[in-house]
C-alpha cells in the first residue's frame, strides 16, 4: 500500500487525535528508518524515547520470540519468571525495594499517586491527599494525570478533573512552601521536564525538596517515564541528583518498544499496596518483561557512559552549526532540548527537518531530541548534516 492509500485509510478508520506528519514508516535498522516509499530518515526520536536499542535489534527480537513461544500471557494470580527477574534487576540497580508493573507512563504515574495517597491514609487518615507538582510538568493523559500536569493548556475539555493537586514553580523552594499545607501527602516531579521543554531541575533544589519531604513525611515521587532507562546517562536520572526517592515511575524505554511501565518503591513504601488495592491485567506481561530484561542487560556501565558522551557530542555539533533559527541546547545525556529563535515555530522547523530526512520532536517552545541510545557517530553526523542543510 502506498502512502496516499495508507493516509486515506487512516482518515477513514482511525480517530484523528494525532497531528501526524506526512510520513509512513515501514522499517528500520539502528537509528535509521525507511518509509513505505523507500526514503531514508535518521531518527532523533526513538518513538518518543521508547526504542532505546534502535530498530532491527536481533537480541531484543530473539528475547521476544523465545518468550512468545514459551508463554505469551498469564494472569497475575500466578507467578512467572520474567517479571520476577526484571523486578530483581531493577531493585538491585537502583536501591529501591519493590516493583509494581503497569503498561504505560500515565498508568504508572496514576499508580504512584494512588500509592502516595494510600500511604498517607494508612498513617494519618482522611484529609491528607494533596500532591504538589511543578509548573511546566507533564505526567500523562488520564483524567488524574492531566490534573497532575502543571500546564493550563491540558486543563480543558474533560471536566471535572480529579481534585487534590497544587502547582509550584520549578527550582523555587519558596513557591513550593507557599502552596504547601497540612493536606499535602507528596511532591511529584520530573528531574528533567520533558514535554515542558527539556528543562533540567537544579540539583540543589531537588535535594532541598527531598529534605523537606523527609521532614514532613511527604513522599518524594519522581516521574522517570521519559528520563529513565538510560536516557540521561545513568539507569535512572535520580542517580545523578544525589537523592533516593520514595517512589519512582518508569515506562517508555523499559521494554525497548513494547508497552510496559511501572513504579518502584523504597522500603518505607514497599508494603503500601496490599492484595486487591491496585492491579492491572497486563502488568508484568511475560513477553514485555522478557524484552525489558534484555534491555537492562544491555544497558551496562559502558553503554550508559556512552550515552553521556553521545549527548555531549551531539549538543556540541548542533551548537557549532550556529544556525540563526536555533539557540542553545540543554538536557542530560540523549535527552536534548534546543532553543528555537526567529520567526519560525518549533513545529515548522520540525516539519522542515522531517521533510529533509531527520525525525525530531517538539517540547514547549523548542525542539526535542531523543535518539536511540545505540545511535552511532555516523548516524549523529548524518542527522546534524541534514539539520544544517535544511535550516541554513
């Protein structure tokens, strides 16, 4: 089926809730993709931070195939080895104590909010369920995670939104204190605000918030849906901020391309969820868990160090272009934001890059790059060359 037929079928049968670019991807290898008409693209998106090992990875595909031929799904009323092995690896590599598996970032964040409220209810009773989040944050598209998101643009259409959230300015402890109160149970934050514009938080601020949470018995909830699984140059971003959260959410890259997410809790919160208080049919699915085990096995210290090096190299190369429409870069590892200047919007620039063979994303008012963690120097150089040619 050619592109125009695919596009027509999409418009006929699929709800039009995405503003898609005029590209239909057919296959890929590494960080290079080809559309249905054979055109080549360098991928600086990895499916919005999902395909961390790139495309056509034989080890990842073999892990999925072997598990699929053995056991595709079984109810969580029974044990199975893949999710247990994955939970062990996550705990051993993060210092966290227990894991709950889910299917997406929004679902993981929703579970994290539920855990915080139950922790407070178990200890203090009703009336202490407010979660403070940060302005410019993004936590998901369920009703509750939209309410948790600190951006007014998302607070429309779907009224009434879930109550129990207040918003503080990032990197401003006084702002957080202003919205605090006796009804607070947790503070929830992304250490690099992804959808808000790839905005890293200040380390000292994060440490002060962690100290405040400890003093007041608020839970420190860290949303690592986008920053986790090697994206920032460590397995999880919090490992670079000198804090140990109470609960951490993850998703996107964890299974390298299959739907999976979850939360990790520290010792204090490990027993909050008891039988029947939280569940999901597909959480810890054997195939997704087998894929995730392979991802974690691949993300050793050598690979994680290379992510930090690649991120620094890519930012340097982009800034060296000195293009009038682009400004400074920011971010951690291979989570990179680029300032947009001039009279073109970030969406217009993204469309121009995609037209010329470089897939990229937008975030806030800027551009956002989330390449596969396995991207090669040659692929990065090709992407930067396209950027130069398209935007000069």
